[in-house]
C-alpha cells in the first residue's frame, strides 16, 4: 500500500524571509560549526540499530493500520451470506427437506462435527515447533475461522433447526454457545491486532504512529489551533497510565468522544481551511488539496488514539475470553461424542 502523503510546510504555511542582523552571519557560522561537530560524534551501534528497528516497526504498523481503514465489502458480504443461510434454513424448517437420520442431512452432521473438531488444529499449529512445516499461522487462522462459521451452520441444517432428543438438544445448545463465544473472541482479537488477519499490535507502536502523525501535522497545527488542541488533549488522555477500573471508564467516555470527533472534526477542518485560504489567497484547488491531506492524517491520528485508548481493555477481555472459551469447547466435544454414541447405539 502506498505511503500516506506527507504534509509539507510550504503547502499549507508560506514561509516568510527573515532579515539578518549585523554580525548574525558570523555567529551563525560558529554555531553551525559547533552543531556540526556535535553531530559528527558517532552514536553507539546498539542505539542506531534499536532506533532503526523501532522506526521500521512503526512504519510497518502504520501501513497495517492504514490498510484496515480502507473499506472492504468482503466482511459485509460474508455476514449477509451467513444471515441468509440461517434465515432460509429456519423458514424452510417445516418442509423437512433434510433429515438427521439419512441422506444429505446425515452427511451435513458428519461434515459439521468434523469441522468443529478441526478447530483444534489452529492452537496446535501455534504451540508445536514442527507446525511451521504445515503452513503459516495466518493461513491456519483463516481455516479456523472458516470452520468456526460454517461448521455450526452445517450442524444447524443437520438438525433442521429443531430440537430433538435430550442428548442432541444438549449438543446443539453447547454448539450455539461456543459459536456465539467465538464471535466475541473474533471481535476482541481484531481490536488488539491490525485487522482480523494482521499481526498483534503494541502500545509502543501505536504511540509511535501517533507521534509520526503529529509530526506530519506540526506545520498545519498553526492553521487549526482549536483542532490541534483537541487532538493533543485526546492523545494526552489516551496515553495516561490508569488503573483497571479507570481504563474501563476511559474506554467508554473517551472512546465516545473520539468517535464523535471523527465525525465532526472534518467539517471544522474544512471551515478553518476555507477561512485561512481566503486570507492567504489560496485557490479552490489548493484549499481542497490541503483539506484532503490534513483530513487523511487527522483520521489516521484519531484511529490510532482510539486503538490506544481501547487496547488495554480489549487485551484484558481477550485474556478472559480465552479462560472461558476453551472449557466451553471441551464441553461441546464431550456432548458431541455422547450424541454420536447415543444415536448409533440405540
């Protein structure tokens, strides 16, 4: 993905020539020489390597964050497909096109149950060392998501969206609980990663992205002092070290303010730039160009601040979800095995 356009001070703030005072040239030359000698001192190699690796990680994180900002129709289409499949199966339930005892209905039960068992392969792939020869972790995660979505749908069609015997009802309820829990886990996971299939984020990287965007906006802040003050205040509040209880309070209060600001600030930015453009004699083309550049950086800054504000909360929620989800899955496996044995024994 191409880099976000940088804001040049010449684009938004015309520089004025400064008059030189008598003797300033000589003094400036001496000062420049002293600064140059200071700059010539070599930095330790470890410090240079750390800075280079940090800059690289921030650049990669910034690209990943910008990538997930681009709207994609893939997720809405997937959600629409799942909803339509469930609705059609539920509406067509009285017709009994499928039966759990034989034919396609029986096959869907085997397919759905197998897909639910295959969900275990993803955590196994992450833990064992030899798993690296069996494919990439992101690839297995996509397979895990596919089985976690379409496995339960296959089981629903197998049951004809109806309750049966006690053992089948228990197995079906366990599957619905686990599938619902998986949707929550999917949401929490996406909030602490760069998208659903991206790598895990970190607070240091997010703060680096914010500092990078603020550096890009430094020249333009003089034109929009009110907006600049609002953005800096948001950054300050999101970066504060707070207790667990305060982090949840900030999650709701500051998170709401940030989302409102993401809707209102573009309008305020346009008004401020139009007013300044008229005073500075900008053309309509130049005003629109500056607006697009600044809007892109402000949007990216707000997105990074929101993610920073919510990161610790979602990280805790994801850890708690792990504690509850695995026992639920084990319960599903046991109930599924009991159901299969009961069906074939009686």
